[in-house]
C-alpha cells in the first residue's frame, strides 16, 4: 500500500498553498492508529488538495492513493476517505470560481489568464476522471463489513452521474441482496433517487416506487419518495407524496442519513424542502414545506424554490393586496413571515452589508415583489401595505 507514493515528484506539483511536497506525509498519516494524527492530516488535506471547493494540480495525483487507502480494510476512517473523494470529484477551478474578483477581473482578457484558466479546468477534468477510475472498487465496497463504508461508497457512486446506469444497477443489486441496516438502505435509496433523476432511468424509478410501497422502514420509504419527487415531480404518486408530507412531522430518524453517512453542502431538511417544491404546490403540501423550512440550515433556498413554484418565477403585480392572492399562496407567505431562522439570516446580512437590498433573501423577496424587511413583510401579510413596485 502506497508503495509508489514517493515515485511522484510532489515537489514539482502545486496545491492551494504552493508546492505539494507535504502531501505524501499527510496521506501516510491517514493510516495512523492515532486519531489525533489522522485528524491533523485531514485538517491539512481539507486546505491544500481541496480548498473550499477548489482543487489543484496535485489533487489528481493523490486520487489513486486515496482509492488504495479506502479499499484497505485495516485503514481507519475509510468512509471519510470516500467522502473526501466525493468532495474532490465535485471540485472546481480556483480561477473559474474567483475570476470576478477585482484583482482577476482586469486580467480576464489577457492571454496568460485564459491559458491559466484552461490549465486549471484541465486539472478539474483529470481529478474527476481519476475518481471515476475507482468505480468498480467502490462497487465492491457496497458489500463492506462496515455500514458507514457501504453508505459512503453508494454516496460516491451517486456523484459520478456520467455512469449513472451502471451505478444504478450496482446500488439496486445491493439493496435487492438484502442490506440489513435500515439507515444504509435509506441512504442507498437516496443515492438511487439522485442518479435516477440525473439519468431519468425508468427501471430505477420503478424500483423507488416499490420501495415506497413496500419497504418496512419509514426512513427507506421517505428516502425513496424523495427520489421520486426529483424524478417525476408533479407526477409523483399520491401515496409517495403522503409519505413525504407525513415524514416532515414524524421523520423517524431519517435526518440522520446526512448526519451519519453523507457529506453534503446542504442539510437533510434543505434537500427535503426542495423535493417538496418539485411538483404542484397546493394547500395540503404547504405546511409540510414550511415545516422543513423551520428545520433547515438554509431556509432561504427553500423559500426561493417555493416562491418560484407558486409564482411561476414571476413577481407579484405592483400594488397587490394580500387578500387578492390564492389561499395556498397566502398560507405560504404567512408561514414565511413566521419562519424565525429565515429572518435571523436576513438580520445578520443587514448587519453585515450596507446595501442589504442586493444580498441573499432580501434580494430574492424583492425580486418577487415582496418586502425584504421583516416588519414590512409582516405588514403586507397583515394587509397594511401592498406589494412592492416591480
């Protein structure tokens, strides 16, 4: 294991903080029996090979060794290695992300900037292809003795959507073989939903429908219903929609899917709320969406999806009164007015930015012709003021 690590000329490769000569020691540290040593290595690797979503020249060279470590049974924290592979597989070019910063803006038309950008985009491609090379090994880990490794392997396969049909077959086979852990079955059902939505894979959509109808674990039925919402949107079967609605008040531990085994930028309730906004929004489903909004770490995203769906991505007409709106929209706006986490986020931005009209939830609400300040929003809901000019 790692026998070829020193054959790579790391001191000629670069990562986020310069030359990558430190990478071999950090990779070897992941095998240490000392938890503190491993944690220090992870801290560094989450800053140099993958830095706030960006990846670098050295990252692709590290991937084969990370795959080796993930497949070695006596290596600690293999689920974390798989999760890290998922992060770097979704990584971006630093310049692509930050090209609008003032010190880059002036260079954007210069040939050397464009050459550097293309070189970085090449690294992004190389990294993703390197991670894809390990797909058959991740498939083998779906049968691993450690539940978190099985879940993390499914999660990683779900991120590699280019090979969706193959990966769907592998994950479905694992479930059909009798995965004993309810939480892992729920996670794998969630992964099937992501891949099936990307590929519109009819066989897997049918598989999800069977899980919703017959799996004994509520968490599995909820995860499968989420997948159906992404795949078939307003055509989601009534019983699957009922599973989702009921699950917002009695989640049966489903939210622990993200807490224990998935590594995402969004929390479980944000995913849940966005799924509920995929189809037609009516009075029966609005309370469920509002419930996810109150539990989410990112209520702004759910509010935006809700308003896009209910207003067909168009602002209210100028001067409208609250009483003129459809009952389901009135119900949604009342819930938004009462969503404490949303307005806490708005207030924090108002304290941080001078021009609050251009940021976050404030800008989003104003786009839809709604007041961006809490007291004004409440006044609109109470009928004391009309909708904003557009």
